[in-house]
C-alpha cells in the first residue's frame, strides 16, 4: 500500500479477523502488503476500544455555529465600512 493511503475500515476488519483466528502480525502484514507496525497498531487499537472502525472527526470542537460565523463576518464588514467613511470624512476635512 502507499505510504499516505490510510486503511479503509473493511481492510482493517479483515486484518483484525485474521489476527483473531490466531495468525501472526508478520503473516497478516505480508498478506496485505503493509508494514508490521500498521497491523500491530490496528490490533492494539482493536484490543483497547473493541472496534476496528476508526473514529471520524477528531480535532477541536466548534465554539460557534456556521450562522454565528456569518454574523461575525457581516459585523466586521460593517465596521470596516464605517471606519472607511470616518477616515474619508476626516481626510476631506483636514485637506479642505
């Protein structure tokens, strides 16, 4: 397999099944054509979590909704427009 290509859940499940049958990590890795460490990590994760499916959506949780984000952007644009008009007024007053 390619270095950057993650295992799909089906292949991961097949690997776990073969390991549960009593096959060695080395033989499973050779059969699937991947590194032993990949098989070993998948097996260890299965033993701790009880599932071979990877959790989707890791990372930081959102603190604002998409609607909140749109509102914040709208307010920022309004503020910039107001600032630009104030600067233009002061510039025209200063220059006459």
